[in-house]
C-alpha cells in the first residue's frame, strides 16, 4: 500500500488535487452552514451521470432541532443495544481476503491513531457512538432511494454522493459518509416520516472542519495503481 501524498504539492489548485486530497472529517466546528451553500452544492451535484438520466437520488437535509432529535434517537438506540437493521449490505458476506485485510488494517490503524487499545471496550464503544453524534457536524444528510432500487440505482446514487462530497470541499466544507446511521434504517425512516417504500442508503455528516484536530489528519493508505488497474493496450 502507498499513499497518494505526492499530489498535494504538485497540483494544488486543480480538480485532480481536490479528488486526491479529500478524506473524511470527523471533528467539525460548531460554525453553522448556510442553506444557500447546501442548495448550491446539491444543485451542482445533480449534474452527476445516471442510467438513462433517471436521477434516482433523494437527499434529506437535517439541521438544528431535527438534526439534534435524530442524533438523540440514534444514540438512545445504541445505548440500549438496539440491533441495527440496515436495508442493504455494505460489503459481501464473503469478503475477498485482500479486501478483508484492508478492512482489518483500517480498523487497527484508526483505533491506534486515536490511542484506543484493542481491549478498551469503553473506548471502542465511544468511538462507534461518535457516529450517532454525527461527529459534531451541524448538518446531517440522509440519502435514500426507492425500495425497489436495482444495483445500478445504487451506482447512480454513488456518483451523486461523490459530487456532493467534492462540492462541499469546493466550499471549504468537509464531510463523512455514514453507513452506521443508515443501519438504524427504521428509526431514520420513522424520524423522516417515510414508509417502507423508501430505503435508507447513507447518512453524511457535513460542516466546517476543525483543521487543528489531529483526528482529521488520519489518512488511510490506498493500494497502488497497479493493484487495481489492468491495461489491454
Ligand atoms: C458508503 C460509505 C459508508 C461509510 N460509513 C462510515 C461510517 O458509518 N462511519 C465512519 O466514520 N466512516 C464511514 N465511511 C468512511 C470510510 O471509513 C472512509 O471513506 C474510508 O476509511 C477511507 O478513508 P478516507 O475517506 O478518509 O480516505 C463510509 C464510507 C462510505 C463510502
């Protein structure tokens, strides 16, 4: 594995650099985000490609009291040991060994970076619980799809979500997608007043990054180019 750090200096102002240097933020400032900024990003993001231009994405923006109330409900679920009931799997049941290794490396290195020992049950619990506090972000987005979504529908939404992420970066904002939030799908559906005809795909914490927070400097490595490219030339 190697990191793509070389981009940081070579291409500072261009799109490629923004793509290469984007990483999750998990410590946010309390500074509010304007609705106009969110509207601008979501409008631009809808230029994402989609199969036959079907544009299946839907996103619910939670700020203020509605954000706080969902966070409280999710934290209560977590604290009471309510079993998550995600609407879909975010990984294969039989994860190929190489991918599983990355997952394990990520978990170990992230906990290590935070100084949480493997046998520190309370530390590990709080680490997971931070998801439901939305990492302190003032905005939580919920991405959802029709219940009959096909694999291609998920792909369409993925393009949209990455546009949203990069759009926020362009505005000096940062984000973290959250399957953890979507995994309490019944609670999210109930909070948003949705029926079973919608499936909850992902949360996303959004806000201004706390740039002095050490945790925001955690960058999981990426596999080198040759590991994921084949050239038939
Ligand atoms: C669909 C999806 C769901 C994710 N869910 C979570 C989550 O629940 N909590 C979290 O802290 N990070 C979550 N992440 C972030 C990943 O852990 C992160 O993207 C990955 O470790 C690579 O790190 P980086 O994005 O900072 O480079 C999610 C990412 C994706 C794409």
